[in-house]
């Protein structure tokens, strides 16, 4: 797993392998423990089939997300 601070130029909708547009494939359910306030988003590239997972902090997430 790769963890990095979010750069203002980082675009999670772009594939890190081929730079094509990725689509939101799944929002994984939160962990069983309720003291975590995050969700995992899985993006898939239609060009090279890369799967990328991102942990989204629900506290800092905007109410509406567009992809």
C-alpha cells in the first residue's frame, strides 16, 4: 500500500500507469469498528484495468463528490 500526502496537483481519477481517466468501481463498506471515520474507494482504469484504492476521510470529504 502506498500512502502519500495529497498534492494539490494529484488527480485520483487519473490512472497512475497510463494517465487515462479512471471510474469509481466500488465504495467498500467501512471497517467493523465504528471508531474509524473513513471509507475506501476503488477506481478502475478502462484502458489498462489498473485498480487503485484510496482511503477517504469522511470528515474532510465534500458532501457531494463528482467523478
